[in-house]
C-alpha cells in the first residue's frame, strides 16, 4: 500500500490496520520457510504504520 494511502487513514483506522498486520506477522512466523519473506514485508508495514500513528498523535497535540 502506498504511504499516501496510509497517511489518508484516520488514527483509528491505523490502529485497526496495525492490529491486523501484527496478527498476520505472527501467523507468518508460524509458517516457517515461506513465512520469513512475508514476515519481513509485514514488519516494514508495521514500522510505517507506527511512524504514522506517532505523527498523527503529535499533530493532535498541537
């Protein structure tokens, strides 16, 4: 998903996506061989979501 799409999401939607992504990441770890590449992709997605959540929370404070 392009980062511009992530940026357009509300804070609540980002939290929902984060929850779903973490679940998928954990499932990928359980699949052993093929799961590592999926895990790495999901990890990057989770990192992006966390950064955006931090940005949006800072914006709300200002």
